[in-house]
C-alpha cells in the first residue's frame, strides 16, 4: 500500500527522533556520567537525559500511531500530526540548554556537546516537518 506524503513525513520524523534518542542514550549519557568537571556531582544530569530519551521514544511512537490513524477531517489530522511535531520541537530546544551548559566543561565533553547539537538538529527537523505536514493543504 502506498503511503501519503504526510504519513512518510510522520514516519521520517519518528525515525529522526529514534536516532536522536539513540545518540543521547549511547553517546551523551556515558560521557556525562564520566564528566570530571570541578563542582559537578557525578552523573547529576543523567536522569534528565534518560527522561529525554523516554519522551523521544513516546513522541516517536505517537508519530507512528498518528501516521497509521490518518483522518479525512482536517482538525483531527492536524492534531494527530501537529502534537508530536510540537513535542519534538520542544524536546530539541530543551537540549540547547544542555549543549551550552556542557560546552564549558572542557575538552572531555566536546563529544557530548557535538552529539547534543546533532540531536537538537534532528529533533527540530522532525518537529518542523511534522508540524508543516499538519498544516499543509491536502494534495
């Protein structure tokens, strides 16, 4: 069965969020756990990053679900695509704070900072695509 472009955008958005969650889980969290910057409690930020991973997984699941539920009613279609898109945007923008905070922690955290900026880009791209698809005209 051929999927509409809206469904494809939702699935792409979900995939981008899954990649972002994987980067945080396997690239950022180990570096944050090993952070030796003076004045930082060991692993203090780790629970927040696990929360981000969990929320990304939930939003990706919502995007996949909404792509499967499609509707002919414009309002429902917008809500089904727009809400996960807005949540993806918010999650991406929240990572900006973490990226800027860890940028001052020295060279050992540069990998985490780069990974966080990549995640910001992935989440924001996913969010913009999903919100855009929610408000685009039926074609």
